[in-house]
């Protein structure tokens, strides 16, 4: 099957990028993108056929996010794929707008754009009046176009029941839930070096500030000599850089370390040596981090919302919490009950191996792709 992967950007080492990488390897697929930074993305992309296209529009006088959205949206909406492919596989929105001038589209929707929908009010905070008016106009335009294009798409897959509920709510269509996997063999347990670990992109909706608040309470309550290590990719977006500055300031005076844009091997090393993994993203779509933690034989303490509620067994492979205070209490429990933490980690590892492999992912993805392909669906 000749499959073409379509993605606005490849400049991070996150869960979305991992799914794209595995799909591209599985199908020996070409990837079309508008932005590609080899230094910031997974090094394996260098071994694949990645074509970087010139954007169809760019207005530098606009704010960064507005200009970026315009470039992405216009480029995909107007794009006509010249080569003969069986399936077009877009990922992050608005790459699904490729459907406007092309058929046989299987959209793997990692999430409807949250700054347009459920995080709209959050992302509006702190913007100037001018930027708010501009952003509101662009959101209105996005919703109008998306409402027309998405209903044309031959098939939609998504990562979790949580994301599927958003797709139904905002687009009025159903998706096939196909949980992404991880390569559990790449993760190991190298003991407990007395630190809690929060690996995630450094951006406001990942709520590193929530974890910092919890750790401060933990440190005051327990007197333990544990550290907190926060690590993740930081984009060039001014909003993200401002958030990084904010959490660095709030960490001052505490045993907290923030590491930016570290390698994948360094990230796995931190997983392998931590006491437990923390997670605090706002209503996360899916969440690779809890799975990677469990694959590393580590207990997970996550907020009780979003995708992690589907993957974490509360009280068995980790804990689901409802406040920074409760997260602090669970950190204290793990610090004081190492044997329980080890048992949780072993059960988590078994759960990942049984339910969250790439083999299980492609057992569901392959038949859907064949259905969408030329032999299964003609426009």
C-alpha cells in the first residue's frame, strides 16, 4: 500500500511525532511537511523520505501563532497531490484540509485543535485586545472550513475515547479509536535515585506549574531529600518561552531542575532512575507519558482527567489525583513505600506489554487503511 503521511511540522519529540514515525516506517511512507528541524525531531526521521514544502502563504506582520495558522491552513486547503497514492494520512490539524482537493483520506486525529475548542478561553488569557480580536476571527474561520472539510473525509482514527468524544462534539462525526503503542523493550528500570520526574512539552496546558506546586507541598510535608526533574521540548513560540520563564521563576529556591530539549536517550535514562512519574496535562488527549513510565517499571501519579484515566489503573499501576495537594500526598506515599512502588511498576510494565504495543496498533490501523485505499474506496 502506498501511503502518504501529511503533517504541518516535525520539530518536536512528542507523542504525535512518535505515531507519525511508526506509521511512516511501517508503510515505508513519504512524509510531506511544511517545517522540519532535524535537531529537534526524532533522529530516525533522517532515514525516511521527508519532503519539506514551501508554504503557500506567510504574513510576517501577524503574531506568530496567527501567521503559523494561516500558512498551515491555506497550504493544505489548496494542495493537490500530484502522485498516485492509495491513502493520504494527515495528522495534526489543519493537515486534514488536504481533503478539500484530494480523496482517500484517513485522518489520524490526535485531537481537534484545543486552542480553538476546549482551551479557547485559556489561550485567550494574556493576549492584547488586538490579538484577541484577530485570534477570534481566525477561530471563526477555522470552524467554518473545518465543518465542511471534515465531513468529506473517508475515515477518521483517533487515540482515545476522550479524543473521540471531542471529535463527536465539535465535528459531529465518529472516529475509530486506535490506541498508539510504545516499544516497551526500549525502557528499563535502573533503580531509584530519589527524584520525581515530569517529562512533557513545556507549555501551559501541560501544567508544569501544577506539578511544581505539588512538589513544594511534598517537600514541606515530608522533609525528604527528593528532587523534582522537569524535562521536555520547548518550541520557539513566544507564549511557550514566556511560560518557561514563569516556571523557572517559581522553581527558584527549591530542589527543582528544568531540562530543555534533551535527547530521547537522556529522557529514557531519567525514566529509568526516578522514584515515580508525574503527569498534569489538562484533559490530555491520550498521554504517552504514563505508558512510558509503566514500561520503565515506575508508578505514575496523574491528574484524574483525560486519556490517563483510560490507561492507568488507580491504586494498582499508579494514582489518579484531583489536586496538587493530593499529588503531594501520593508522592509522599511512594517515597515511604518503596516495595509498593516496585509492585505497581511491575504491574504497569505487564499492562503496557499486553495492551499497548505497536503490533496491536497496526492490527487495527491496517484494515482501516485498506478500506480507504483505492481498492476499497473510490470517489
